[in-house]
C-alpha cells in the first residue's frame, strides 16, 4: 500500500510539473546546503549537456528547465531573462549566486566552484 501511495504522489507531481501548475519560487530554486540548484530558461537540454561535460556530480541538487521565456518572466520576474539567449541561474542555500547567458561560462563556474555553501 505504501508503494502504491508513493507512486500516486510521484505521478501527480509529474503531471503538475508538465501541466505548468508548478511555479518555481525562491524557496524552490534555492538549493539544499552544500549543493547548487540550476534554473535554465530556453535551454531544455542543459541537464544532458552538464552530465556529458561534468559527469554525475553530487554538488548539483536539481535542475529546473523552462522552455517558455514569457512564462519564466511571469513566474520569476526578479531574474534578468534575455529572450534572445539561453539563460542560466545558479542558486545555493542562500539564494541566487550566479547568472549567465553563456553555457561555457556556466560550465566554468561549476568546475571552478565545486564546494557550494
């Protein structure tokens, strides 16, 4: 029964995310202490690229992908989102710590800072 309940909760969560009822907030985007969370707007394959370039690392807690620039601007209006480029925002447990529109710079930041606070 416990397994069935967990499966139902998981499926409801996935449906909510896919249907757009999940709107990331500061609390959602902030990471667990000692890890990073990444919010990507436009580049919905950044998770695959990061895994290829960094391998599986334990200091990335989550990656939230958003394809729709307008939706992202509505949900997190305080982030500087450039509609003409991919946008990457890195959060630690205290909030936003890095932002860029260049994947290479994101990768360099993550490689140079493997010990989040």
